[in-house]
C-alpha cells in the first residue's frame, strides 16, 4: 500500500502539531506558576535558565511528532498500542506542569514524573519494535525527563 504524498504531508504536519499544541496549552495554563518558579523558589545550582526550557521543549515536542509519524506510517500490528502509549505520555506530560507549577504539589509532581519516566521507557521499547529511528528520537526526551525528575525533587527538597 502506497501513501498519497499530499495526505502523507498532512499526517506529518498533524503529527508535529499535536505535541506542540499539548506543550503550548500546558504552558499557557501554567505561566503564572512558572513565573513563581523563576523568581521565588530556591533552585539547585544545576537548574538551567528559564529561557532554555521553551527551546528544549519545542525541540523535544518536534522529535515526538516525527517519532509518532514514523509509527503511524507503519503497518505493524503493534502500531495502535504504541500510539496509545504515546497518547498517554502526552496526557501525563500535559498534567505534570499543572501539578508542579499551579498546584505547587512538588512531592506529588516528583512521584508523577517518575511514572511519566516509566511510561516513556515503555513507549521507547514499543516504538523500537516498529522503528528504531522513532525510538532513538525519544532518547533526548527521556534524558530531559530524567533530568527534570532530579530537578523536581531538588526543588521540592530545597523548598519544603
């Protein structure tokens, strides 16, 4: 079965827009909490400058979109399962900033992000069974999440 090139481009664009939209909506809902984080909370010495978060997340969301596109285009019998795990990842990714920044539930946010880390590991494993490229595109995201997990715990510890 061949893909229609025009339709294929639309699927790619949609694949990119979905994670970018999730990230943008999450950001818009947490702007005030992010401002509090940036100005009033004690942070560890390894905390990156605030402007870096938007740059990194944009790149990671684009990688997620490309990765999901590669999975969607596959004819694997596991495609739907992998995309369901991907959707769960996006949902958890959307919720974490709300928990951390808006609800200021830093310890719960840490437990929550550990669960997100685990979901992403399962997603990478699932993607790898279909497309190594799709799986490899998620490695920077996993590393950033692991770093964010450490940062989350550190912020909780320094501000308890």
